[in-house]
């Protein structure tokens, strides 16, 4: 079997987009299709179209929205790497950037001059976003010069705005009612199956648990003996205890039913700290005065190469809250109404603007991004049960004659 799809780059992510008319409406059947198409059961996803990193193993199903005032609905999927599973509980702002361009290119939204507005609703969380796509000359552009931290490649400019992002998942900007608190996340070791992993961090950390763009738990880097401006390799060593922080915060934020197994998608988790000099992953020096706050986030269980846009929204919103770990890191309230907060990420500086702020809560949070359509394709998907994996060590009779001889 096969299914049409379009590969897009949105910001620093790549995402396969499927029209809702070409894929199953049943969630379990859709998950089977994505697992097979991406080769998700393989740790290196070699036999499929998935990427081998969380930022390149994403998908979305897109279609016209029946909701008044909304142009398109999309269902976001984070396809597992080597797990054969799909995570459905979150959103991806970078992919939404690509979806805005896709919606214009595929005629879901008519072009309206030099800039075309696309209103999108994320079906996973109910979040509503607004993409402003550069359509100079009244046409869709295949290439552009807009760049974003994390890649030197240009793309079509897309301004992405999250509308009324507070409390989209939990119903509250501060699910625990506090701008900051001490979280006892366990000390010593983390048990992962039969393996025990040393945490190497204090048992108690200062955190802010916020729901804006996505549910996020932000750890004060200083309280954990970190700077918040470490390299991806340094953050990779911290993944075990950051997972414990995430799993401890999830029930406190109302994201986990009692007795349920914790997941690794929400809440998103990361470190924040004051601005210090550092070097980006592209080798570019960044001075402390070039940005306002250091941020290092996980994407699932790996260091994010830059920052997810939903996490950027959460950090910017938290900066407005007196006493939050972000506000303390920037030494006072961060992004004022209409002002920009500059986030120092591994890939470089990402600026986020909060506007229409009322009682410390923004109605609009905007990030300037870039997108590009990479390919229209027909993905060949193996039918369930048709193809079986060969037994270990067994050589297929059809290819036996192609095996290199081995000296005796």
C-alpha cells in the first residue's frame, strides 16, 4: 500500500504532513500506518521515512477545519524511535510553522497579498495558532532567506503566534498555583528496568511548573549545580535526573492519573539560568549581553538542538511571573508587553515576544520562524503481517549467492 505525503521543514524540525483524506480516521489504525511508514520499530529507523532524532521524527494530519474562525485543523504525532509507538498528547510549534506554509501551498487558505494569515487548531491540545506566511507578489515561494538558529539554511518567513496560550492543557497557567516551588525529585539513583542510573544532583530543586504553549517544568540551573548554558553532551548526561523531575512534576500538574505510568513527552522539562558567554553548536560565540536567559530543554529523552516553540512560549510567559525561576534568572520580569525576550539556546538566540498582556498573562506570544516544502512523495507502507523479519543469522535463499565468501 502507499499514501501521499509532503515533507516540510518548519524551523528546526522536519515533519511529514498527511492530508486527512488519505489516512485512517481511527487513531489506532493511523498509529499502525505511521509506525510502519517511519520504520519506528528500528532504533535507526533505516527502513522507513522517519528521522533518527526526535526533531526529525514528527508527523501531522492536516485538513480544513469546521470550526468558525479557524482555517485548518492538525493532529500532531511524535513518532517513537525504536519503540514502535506514537505519542499523541503534545504540540509542535516548529511543525505548525511548516503546516502554515503547506496550507497556503495546497490551497487550503487563499493567498491575500504579500502576507497570508493562516489560523490553525492543534487537535491534540486545542491550542490555536496564527501563522503569517510570506507570500510577496501574491505567490507561494519555494525558497526564502529567513533563517533561524540551528541551521544556516534559509526558508520562507513565517511569523508564528500562539493565541491565548495559558492553561491550554491543564486549565491553568500555574497548575500548582505557585510561580516557583521546591520539588523533591528523589536522590541517588533512577531505576530504568533492571538498570540503576546515578542521578548526580541534589534531591531538591527550585522549579516553575507552567502551562503556556505546553505544560513545562523549568528547573533553576543554579539550584541543581548547573549553569543552564551547558553543551548538548553535558545536558545528555543530565537526562536521567531530568526525567525524574518530569515524572515527579506530572501528577502535581494534573497530567498523570494516580497509578498510571509516566510518559516522556509532557511535561516538557529543561534548565534555565542567567545569561553567560557560550559557543553555539555551529561554533559561533555568544556574549552574555546578547541575550537574556539561558535555556536547555529536552526533546523526549534527548537534548533539544535549539528549543521547541511551545517551550519557548512557556519560558517567555514564565518570565512575566514575579518569583518564577525565569524571572529570577533575568533579574526581574522578562518580556514586557510587546517586548522581546531573548533565549540563549544551544543553536543560538531565539527571540520571543509577549503582547496583549493582562494581569501578567499574554494573549499573544510570537516567534519569527522559517519553513520550506521539501518534497511531495508517495510513501510505500508494508501491510501489517505481510513482511516478517528474518530469523537472526539466517540468509535468504534469494540473496545467498550474493554473500561474500569468508576465508576458512
